[in-house]
């Protein structure tokens, strides 16, 4: 009887112990599952952070590469512009050497205007008053100029005619536009005869609208002129990039 009374509580205790252990086990499993989920969440966050860092690093590298490429392009453009300027300055120096005697005699000037080398011949040297036919002195001066320009095979040249602001009332010309243009054409044709490449020549008349001095008595003498403008190579100019709108 004693054993019987004792064994029941033991079974109950064992059963209760088993329930406690199971509850603790279930709780531990629950805690483990929670921990696993938390770990998984942290792992996802870590992976996201690493991906963000990688993306930021790639973006930073890409931005740096773009900036470096842009800087190199700017340097290349500056180098190209510098070489173009040096080329024009060298042409200017050579012209001064070849035309030194005419410059010293006052028959022409060589100068830089609007960033371009210019040979300027006074109209009084080339033409009679109100005339577009070359004088004998004008032919002699242009002979020397033509010989110098003929050696510059790839040089583009614009022949520009200029007048003062006095009207052409007592002449056959309608206005100074016509006179300046006819004089430019006369010089252009003469240079072609002297061996200057026709494809590299152009002619333009500016009338009185591009003066180099005020139209005083002395200033008008300077304004009446023919300019031979040494134009840059078109490949030296910065291209205009077309964009689709």
C-alpha cells in the first residue's frame, strides 16, 4: 500500500517534470526560431548595406572616371586651340619676314585683327581714286604679296574690300558696297594669276561699315584699304554638336 501511494505522486511529478521540460523545450524552440528570424533579418540588412556600399563605390568610381574623361577632353581641346594659335602666329611671323621690304616702304601693313593675321594694303597704293583697276604701283606690290601667299598652299584667304564713309556721287558706282566688292574681286583675280590656289580664296566687300579708324581726314585714309585675311583651317574650329530635340 505504501508503494502504491508513493508511486502515484512520482508518476505525477515525472509527468509534471516532463511537461515543464517540454514547455521549456518549446519555449527554447520558439526563442531559437525568433533568434533565427532575427539573424536572417540582420543578414539581409547586412547584405543590403554591403550592396549599397558596393553601389556607392561603383557610382563613385564611375563619377571619378567621368570627371577624369571630361578633364582629359578639356585638356585636349586646350592643346588643340594652343596649337592652332601657334600655327597662326608662325604664319604671321613668316609674312612679316617675306614682306619686310614692303612693310618698311609703307606699302602695306601686317597685323593681327580679330585674332587673325591680316595683310592690309592702302587703296591709294592699289587704285586711283574711285577706280577698281589696279595701278602700276599696285601691281608691283601685289606681285610680291602674291608670291609670298602662293607658297602657303593650304592657307585660306579672304580678300576684303573697305572704303571710307564718303559717298560715291561722282563715279560709276552705285554705292560703296559695289566699289569695295569690285576692288576685292580685282585683287582676288590678280592673286589667282600669281599662283594662289583659287579654292582657297574668297572675296567680300564691306563698304564703309568695318572701319579701323574714325572717319577723320587721316582716318579715312586708313579705312580705304584691301585686307587679305588669313583664315584658320576649318578643322581647327570647335565643332558644333548637333542634338536631337
